[in-house]
C-alpha cells in the first residue's frame, strides 16, 4: 500500500515510454526518495524488493503483456525472491533499475533485476513469480500463446536458479506446512 500512488504513476509513465520486445531489458531512471530510506539514510533492504515491483511493471507495460494479462483477468504474484547488495543507495541518489525475464520453469517466470549506478551493479535480485487467474495458476503454454511469443532457443535458466528454487520452496497449498522449528 505504501507504494500505491507511485505504482500508479509508474504504470502511467511506462505506458508513454518506448515499447519493448517481450524478451528485452527494461531500464527505468529512478531517484532515492525520502520514503525509500531508513534511519541510516539509505534504501531499506525491504524497500529494494518493493521498488523492483515497479521495474517488473515497467517491463510488462512496455512489452505489451500487462494489457494482455489484465484483459484475461490474470494477476502477477511473487512466490520466491532473493537479493544481494553491494553498495548502498542513499537519499536523492540517481540510479537505474533494469529488469528482464531470465527464463521459465514448469511453475514460475523468473526475472533478474538490478539497481545500477554509472554502469555498476549496486543490488541484484532474482524473482520467481507466476500469473494466476480465478481458475488457478496460468500455464506457460497459455502465457506464450497470449504473448504470441516463444522463449528464445538460447534461453536456459541457470542451474543455480533451479537449485535455489528447490531448496527454498514451501509445500504446496494443498499439503500441510506445520510450523515446527528445528
């Protein structure tokens, strides 16, 4: 909710930016705002992931898929994410958020996102998401058909992403997930 107005603004601005191909990389100029920082005057670790939502939205709006998925009643959800930090982004600092589709597996769409200053990566995240409809998860086949796209032949999800996904997965919602420590 804290980024609702900013999200709506970015959706509007993204619709006016140059179009992208489905597999292209989105690049959004940004600036660290007072609402992004913590008491140390740099972006709060949790805020990085919230801001990265804006980058994924920009990519989906500019490659035309946002309109397609919304017209079909599909909504994006994140089900796993990991982030690494190199340097802090400080109040008023300019940076660029880059976002691209990294690949697919049978359950998720993977995005790689970077926050970059002067060509140098400050933070990088990998996000596993999926599209859901009122009937449940949307299949890759339905996504590719709706986008009128197939993954490039050379698009291979890195093995470490498969391992990360498997080692961090929670049980399906159809199975119990007891809260037991140890």
